[in-house]
């Protein structure tokens, strides 16, 4: 990514019980237009062993070199979860691409560039598929001066495009620095 470091953009917990709907193929970099630079890298961590029929994460190898497309029409539970991918490939004249369903063991993680096309199918297994997802951005990312996110722009402080490390902590940078809140010991229940 050629970044001087990374900070958390957002994190998600995804729970796909048996029979859960697909998640439409998309590029993460189509979404962060409210930050500068508008780019992410994602860490997808399996909480359960995944399987090809269990709605695991799927990638299109090499697609990170494609231009970033518009946001997909329907992200959650689309009728055709490949629709956005097909439209992007057709517009680029690409008719030969591969979709790889990753089998990831519980506790393992995969990383992907924000421009790679990815999604996940319906969970057709008899087991839940849970994952933790951390989307990261440059440690020097700032809020865009004019573009807003209905979810994240309320964290923007008046008069500055700086990001507050309490909401967007720096995980590391090339100087070895990280946000102070990440150095605090975990809170334990009494």
C-alpha cells in the first residue's frame, strides 16, 4: 500500500448461520470516498473453520488491478451476488476470470487489497460461519474536506480534517508508534 502505517477504518463481526444469504461481490475501495487517501486493506479473520459450501470469503485473483467501480446496487442478500462483478468485468471487456472460495481455519486470517473483488455466497452448510473483519486505512488518513459519510463523518471535529485516534486508532506506523488506547491493558470483569 506504500503507507507509513495503518489505522482502523471500521471493524465488523459477520455471523452467517446455516441458510444465511449471500453478500454481494464488491470492492472495498468503492466505499471510503469520505477519507483521503480513499483506500483500504482488509484483514478477514475466521472464527469458525470455513468450507466452500458454508458461505466463505471468495476472491477474484488479479482483480485488484482493475479500476475501482461504483458501489454495488445491492450489497446484502442480492438475488445474484455476482452481479456487480459481472457488470464490472463486462465493462472492462473481461470475460475470463476465476472465483476462488477460500477455505480458512478458525483463528486464521487473510488480507486483501481494497480493490480486489470479493464477496460470499449463501451458507449451505449446517454450521455457522463467523468472522471478524478489520478494514484499515493509512495512518495518515484524513477526513475528506467536502465528502461526507452518514456513519463516520459525525466523528469529524469542527475546523479540522484530522481523525481522532479514539475512534480511528493507529495500529502501527514506521516510527513504531501506535495509539495510546491500544497500549492500555484489557479490562477484566470482576
